[in-house]
């Protein structure tokens, strides 16, 4: 069907709390223009895969060394229209990011351009924010291009840094107050745009 929800793949590496926010948002009808149709992890033991299986979503484990030659045929096999990087810790091959230009988005746990680019991932981002002494940080959803964290910004939300924050407490607050809120809305926005283009 031409106006059916578009097919979304979520790429993960770890806990999958952002994935869970997407699954919950789809159930709640916040995401209605897309359907999570595949969850891919580079790590076999990722808790995110357990979350996907519990939700009845097909999963794939593709180790880092196999990404280069596996991704394209796999996305074709699942007819994937939109890719969401939700805590995916691998750099994707340039030919693949080009193929999905305008159809691949990422969540970054800082207000880009602060604390972003090469080497800024996971807890390191929050360590850097605390070391610099910023009073405000947050999260950003952006399109993925060949430049690390360099694509067009779709959504951002600010979060206050507390005096007594550790990287872990700050990470938890950024996830709860920013990431889990802006990512589902951004997915719906981009999925709706892709779906309209197709009709
Ligand atoms: C999130 O902070 C994400 O922004 C970052 O890695 C973390 C992944 O968390 N890049 P989860 O796997 O979604 O729980």
C-alpha cells in the first residue's frame, strides 16, 4: 500500500533505552507514519536486542567487521525507508551514509556543535561537558552525513547541569529529559516527510 507507514530500522549497540522510547511511542500513536521493522546491533549481547524481541520486532546481529558488505543487502531485504541510530557506536561506511542521505538520523547526547564529532560518544560526552563546566547541555537529533555529527539538525532540547553531577547522573538526566522525548517526535516528523514524498 502506497500510504502505509514507512519501514524503520533502528541501529543499537547497548542498553536500548532510546529504542524502548521509540517502541513505546509507536504503541502510544506518537509515531504513526513509520513502523519499527528491524533492530540491528553490532553487539550480540546488547540488551536492546532483548527489548526488540520482547516487542516482537525482527532483530539482526551484524559485527562491526561485517557492516561494510552486509548493511545494503539487509536494508533491501527488509525494505527499509528510514534508519535511526539510537546509541549505535560504529562509524558507518561512507557509501552507505550516502545511500541513505536524508533518510538516516542520529541522537547525540549534547547540544551540537558542543561536545560533538570524533571521539565524543557515550559517557565521554558528559565527562567533557562537566570538565568544561557548562551549565546547560542537552541532546540533538540530526541527519547523518559523512561528517561525524555534522548533518542538519532536526531537534534539540536543553538540560540543566547540576553542581553535584557526575557523568553518570548527567547522562541519566539528559536521556530522561531530552533524548527519550525528542527522538520519537523527530522519527515521526521525518517518517511523515518521507511518506508524503512517496505518495
Ligand atoms: C545515549 O546517550 C545516546 O545518545 C548515546 O548512547 C546512549 C545510548 O543509550 N549515543 P541507549 O542504548 O539508548 O540506552
